């Protein structure tokens, strides 16, 4: 493992790194289990899936911050995958909780949209970190001797 692949512990304490993730998950569960508002007119199902993807994509970021704080000794890729697994699990649990209510319904497509949003953000962040690490490694490498 190169120095650029190791994950540095994020700055700030538990309150700044973990509490926002807990509050975000709580807010998603609160909104996901509250009585849905009565909206006149036709429902746009694709918009609902897009909102799921956006909400859980953002959740990937805040949960990743918490995982980086709590698992600072893990490699970044492991932290990112762990955050992704947690976010997808939260999405699945929310759908299961919605099955127990009389005013909400659980939908597999909602959970898939959650996973797509979180996965897209996880992939983007992974690619960004890998490109940044490659540039840092390149900058630290000794200059090449000319061939010939």
C-alpha cells in the first residue's frame, strides 16, 4: 500500500464527523415514515426515484465522513465500500419499516434507486481520490532518465 492509499484520520471530533450522519439518517427515516402530503394532480413516479437517488447519494457522503472518522485505520476504498453498504442497508430498512405502516408502501424500485444514488456517489468519490493519489504519487516520483 502506498502512502497515498492510506487514509488519514479526518479532523474534527465525533460531533462534527458522526453526528451529521446520524441526524441525516434520522431525517430520512422521519420523512420516509411520515404521512405523505396530499398532492393534487398526477404523480410523477420517475421524480420520486430521482429524489431517492439524490437523497441517498448525499447520504453516502455524510456516512462516508462518519466511517472515515470511526474507521480511520482502514484504507479509503474499504471505508467507501463500508459506507455504501451502510447506506444501502438503511435504504432497505426504511422500505421494511414502510411496509409496517398503513399509509406508506415499500417498493423494491425505491431501494434500487437508493442504491444507484449511493453507488454513483461512491464511484465518483473513489475515482476522484484515486486520480488525486496518482497525481500525488507522480509528483513525488524521481524524474525519469531520458532513453537512448
